[in-house]
């Protein structure tokens, strides 16, 4: 059984290409099911089944992840060795999820509030101000995130609130860094007419299959931001950005089976 993180990318510098590559190995554990010279390693022809258990080390291991420039990978490989023959192997990947929770760190429950105001705009008179509130910082996969925006449109143009949840993947090799930003979802609210003040409440549901945040890996980080902005024609859009931590979905009640992509292999170290 093995666990590792590996990142790799190539950059062009004129006529020169440079490849950046880094790897961290978390564990590599071998179990002998049939011991050599123990009398149980000679078996007759036919199908034989050998149940076994493997223990994941009690370490703060990052969740499984696969990106364009790197991956966090956990594998289990079985090897059958025979004298005078090539080894036979079978290999599979398994998903490990770091079981974070809202009570795992104080920052998860911290409410967020930001303010933005635009006083000078091209082809428009007046000002636009927006106050946005979010109940906390941490949210579960599949959970609805309530966003409250108090909008004062004292301009001569209508404005439209928009919401974008973005994922930022950061890859590191020594002092070199590669960034990759991907929008996860986009939503648009109703227009706010000129010379109007409104409070807009919108619930943004985090997709079930969104990757969880990864903040405990040396070579790779997965972070999220919620961007809330007002779309104003012929002007710079007033914009606010909120850091969001996405946690694994809550377990299903007993008697209900979890979807396969939410099943976690964990030891006691991941109980919280």
C-alpha cells in the first residue's frame, strides 16, 4: 500500500523548455500474505481466496485529488512471486478523504462581511455600494450557502448581481509555483433598477462532486473563492471575493448507503 503526491509541469523560456517535478511519499507498507518457506506457500491448482486487512497510517494525510499538473494518489497492489516465473501484479487506486468538520478549526465558523463602493464610473453618474454577508467560512459538499447582499444603486444605470464559485489549484516545486483557476458554478440575480436600494438573498448550492479543499499538502493546494460582483455596463464591476473551505459531505443516516464517491477509507486519526 502506497500514498504519494506528485506534481509536474513544463514551461517555455524562449528556445528552452524547463520541466518542474516534485514528489512526496507519505507511506509505503508491505504485507506478506503467503510467507516463503512457511509451508503455506504451495497451493494446488484452482481458485483460492485470501482475506486480509491493511491499516492506513494514522497521519494527517491529504485527500485524494487529480489535477492537470499534479495528483494525490493512494494505491493498493498485490504481487504474486513464483520461482522461475515473472511476477504477476494487480493494482487499484482507493479514495481517501480527510474528514474535516465545522468544529475542526475555529476559522470554519467565522462569518464574513465585506463592503465595496464605486463613486466614479464612465458613462454613468452617481454611486454604487454593496455589502455582502456570508454566515461562515466552511461548507459541506452539497450544502446550500446563503449569500446576503445589500445593494444601493444610486447610479443612472441598472446593475445585476452575479456569483461565481472558483477553484484555485496551486502546484509547488521548490520556489517555483503554478496556478490554475477554474470556475465551478456561475449564477445571475435579478437586475437592480437605477436609484434603488435592495437586499438580495441567494442560496448557492455547492455541487456534490466538488473536490474538497486541500490545505495540508506541501506540493499541492486546492482552495476556493466565492466572487460576488455587480455587472455594470461600460464600467468596472464592483467586486468582492470570499475565501471558502469545502468539507466532505456529511455521512448519510444509518441504513442509507453513501454514494461511492463519498466513501472514505480512514483510521482513527480521521475521526474528526
